[in-house]
C-alpha cells in the first residue's frame, strides 16, 4: 500500500510539472512585429489538472499576401487546433479558414514557448498562410501565400476569486 501511495504522489507531481501554468491561472500572451500584432489569453482549468480551457483575444496580421478575410482574427477556443506540453514547454497551434471563389484560404499560427523565471514563457511563433484551390480546377496542392517567424511572450495572470 505504501508503494502505491508513493507512486500516486510521484505521478501527480509529474503531471503537475507538465502544466504550462499554475492551475486556475491565465497566461497573457503578446507579439508585435512586422508580421502581426497579437494579444490573447490562455485560461487553464484547475479542476482537470491544468487543462487549457478557454482562449480569447485578437490577432491582426500585417504580413503581405495574407487574404483580407484572415487579417483580423477574433481568437476563440474553436481556432485552437492543437496544444500540448512537453517537459515544461508549451506548444499551441491556431488555425482559421475562409472560403471563396479561389478555394479555401487558411492561416496557421504555431508557437513554442519555454518557461523562464517567474513562470514567464518566451518563444517563437510561425505564421503560415496558404490556399487550397477548389477541387476540379486542376492541381489542389496547397499554395503557400506567406510565412513569418518571430518572438512571442506570455506572462501569468492570477484569476480573481469570486466573492
């Protein structure tokens, strides 16, 4: 029985070490460069081991050749296509699509963030805009419209407790 308790405690501590922020916290993230301006929050759930629960914010893309329909994004949780933690590294990927006569346009923003002091995270994002031509119009291989890579930073923000 003692071995089981030690294993449970060790497994719990290991799982807790993988969470990208303290449970019940938010990370406020920002980037502002030639390619884009971004300000968004990631909210983590303390009831489910720090699972990423909610995202909101804005991303304005300045990079040339990005379709107008994808330049101003109201970031929502539905745009989160993937996130995971790996040895304290937080990785997130957003995807948004717009459909038109030329096919499907999409923009993907992927970020890899490393923890620093005071639970601040810094890293790189990569923006990729691409177009998938409509079926029946010849080659439907995705065409890269624009790419950019630059820095992004996130800092913790404690959630206010309800009275």
